């Protein structure tokens, strides 16, 4: 009773000082106080299996000793200096990220979030190309800044129509819905390319296409492999850059690839790559990778006060080393494949489940009204609540309807934990 009263008191205080538009999950919001491995505990002492990782951010594990040790040791030396001074951890992490990116002659700029990373990428592209026209995907999400919401195709997350950019939206980010959904993969790509070519015939110079290889907030939807390679064949001859938003897909989460863009690798790496979330395992790290010609195009001074902080860079280095040394990409492929099979089997008889989709440990379950293709956000909200009651934390997303469940555990998830989570989720789905 005391813990519940403290939670209610905190909720009242939250509502008194935090903006109304800062969303909280659950009818009775939960205060997470600590975590370990793939589990977290709330202020009442209840344990949950975490299948959302702070929105795909706790990438390796909660309280990973290697990361907490790196943070503690660096904090004991110096916490902050800014980019005005040489910063060894920042240079070391930049070297590793540049190499892993696949982008030739790469330069890396660190930010504090994915929003800021995408904002920087848009600045680079428009400055390099001398135009403010941007191509973006329908149903996309790229952050909450003024420029990022102006290239966000998911209207539920774009609060203003005012924009510093002229944005044109392209088909292809959602395979299973829309005017081309009935086509084969090859014909789907052909139709999307034809739409892109037609669009470019009615506009002036375009700076870049920004695209998530798998749409995160959009409900873990994705195009057929090769779509962005086909787009590149149209864009590259015109000098139009390709920005791959890897904020949610990067670092091996999809299992099959280290970066989401590699599913479209026939065209080679993107011109610009943005990242954030998982690399810091909870610390505030974002960044942009671009070839030197693009990154160095700015003709004014710039710094970052907090981007590249010694403490966050130390965390990123330790986290990345752990990820690579323990082959968490391979684990995401193996355990994610088993989890997807288990969820498809569990939902086979559920009339309100339209589709289980995704790759690796980035899986989505789309819910509809039984017997129809109509989105069912009420069911998604009910399953979210029921899963929490069963001891499982998941996310949700989708288009305007928020009818997709989002499943993205830490990449160190074990087979036993995958089975535990799938069993809880099956009971939650069948309770609706």
C-alpha cells in the first residue's frame, strides 16, 4: 500500500510539472527503479522481463558490469571537457564507428540523441546540395526537433505543419498496406521506383532521401530487401544523397546484418548514416557518419558541448566491445528467429492478429478487428496492459492507429527468456 501511494504521489507530481504531451505507458504508470540483465524492477519490488529496453536503448543488458565499470572509471578521471579539447575516448569510438559503418573516408560527429543526429544529417545534406527539398518515407519517424518532425511521415508524431524543409513523401516503407500491397516483392519495388521517378519529375533539386531500413515508431514495418538499392539507382545520378536512419536498426539488432542498410547493399553504403540509442546502452549517445566531402561541407564554426562526452564515449566503447566480443548480432539472429517462430505459432489462432513481422530482436505484431484489416489500437493497448500484468514490458507503435506491438529485448536475450516472454505475450493476446 505504501509503495502504491508513493507511485501515485510521483504520478501527481509528474503531471504537475511535465508537459501533457510527454506520454506515459499504462493506466497505472510504472516507476522502474533498477535492472539487471534482461529484467527490471518497479518501485513496488515487482520484477518484469524487459522486451522493450527503454525504446531499444538498453541494447546489451541492464547494469552490464563492463559498461558500468567504464563509466565509473572515466567519471573518476574527468566527466566533461567539450569538443574544444582533444578527447581520447571520442576519437577511439569514432575510429571504430567509422570502420564499422562501411562508408569510405568516413568522418563521425557525436550528438546526444537520435533526433539531434538526424537534425545534423539534414543540415549536412541541405548545405552540401544547396537545396532544402528532402525525400522521406510515408509512415516514418525521425525525431522530435523542428526539422525532424518536418520529415516524419507518421502524422501521430508530427505536431506541426510548419517546416524549415520542403518534404516530399515516397511510397515503400510499409510492405503490407497501401496501394502496392497486393504486388509481389519485385513488382512492389518497381511500382515504388516508378512513383519516385514520377515525383522527381515534378520537383526541383532534392538534397537527400532519409529513410529507416525498418520503421521503428511506425510499427517495425519494412520494404522488401533491395528497395533502397533500387531507389539509389534513381537518386545517385542526380546527386541526391541517401541518409540511412539507423537509430533503431543499427548494431546488429536485425540479426542478419550489422546495419539495416545492408539488406539493400547492392548500392553500397549510404552517403550519410545516423545512429543513437543502443550504442550507449542507456547513456546519451547519437551520431552521424558521412564521407568527408559531405561532413566537411559546412563553412561555419561549430562545436558540441555534450556530444562526445568522455563518460558517454567510455560507455560506448565498452558496450561496443562487449557486443562484438560476444557476437550479440548472432544471438539476435538465433534467438530472434526462435522467438518469431514461437510468436507466429502462438498467434496462429488469434483472429485479431494480422501479422507477426520483423527481423532478429526487432519484432512487431499488428492487431486488427477480427475478420477485417482495420487497425485495432484498443486491442494493442489492452495487450500492453495484460503483458505488464503478466510480468512483461513491451512497446507499441504503428501509423495513426498505434495498433502494432513492438518487441525489442536486449540483444543478450537467452532462449529461456525468449520462451518466458512469448508465453506471457501469448496469454496476453488471448485475453483480449
